[in-house]
C-alpha cells in the first residue's frame, strides 16, 4: 500500500483517509493526493475540479448535493477545524437517510471521501477554517440541491455550542426535509 491509511464506517462507500505526514523541526510534508495510492486503495476516481472555501466559526454549509450531475468528493481542511457530515441518499441502500460525521482539521490532516449519492455539509468549529475538496464532476449552479441541515428524521448531531445559532446561507435556511422532498416528487 502507498502512503495513505483508509478507514471505513458503518455506511458503505464513505472513507476516512489519513495521509502519511513527514515532519521535523522545519515543518512537515505530505502528499494530499496521489492517483496511484488512491487507486491501490480502491479509490480509482478521476477528479475534474478543485474547490476551496473559507468560513468563520459557526458557519454551517449544507446539506448539499447535485441532482443531475452527482459528484464524488474528497474533502479536507487546510486550516482550522470542521465537523463534516455525509447523508446517504442512495435509493435502496440499507443505510438510506443515515448520516456519518467526522472532525477534519488542519491538525489531523484527515480527508473524507464521499461518493455520489450522498448529501454533504460541514460546521466550522474553529474561529476560522479553510476547506478544500476535489470533485469528479463539474459544478452546475442550476443543479444545486439540498436538504434541511436540521431534518429531524435524519437527526444529524451537529456539535453546535449551546446558545449559538449556526450561520446559514439564505438557501440553506429554507431547505426542505428529505420527507418533504419525497412527498413533492410523489405528487
């Protein structure tokens, strides 16, 4: 195996990747992505776009996905710390509607692989965070979809400090629950 450690969770397809970090008193070096290492680990994907965002503490982005142009994503934090979440939206999956969350930080250098068929979101835990991710499909603004971050049926346990309201985009404030969306498409 190459220079990465790959862990799984209870939801098939999700992977936590920890790179090998070479450090000394000058700092550190690591490969954040090597097609060869990822392919050897069973993650044989072609990424076509890299994205980066910066957010302040309390910003919650999500839960997002593209409908007609789904993306596999490899996400990581360059600086700061976030609680990162994926929700299984794959019809027929035994874990449909279930979520998994993990802490990604500039310190732990972990990456989270989220395959097509999942909604994705994150909450910034540090004062400031820089977030980067690779995608296997281009971004289409008209194809941006989402689910309510606080959908009670999904029940994501966001680590929002008591007394703090998450900072949401206007779109994320008005997202429907998964059940409401399924009801809309059934009628």
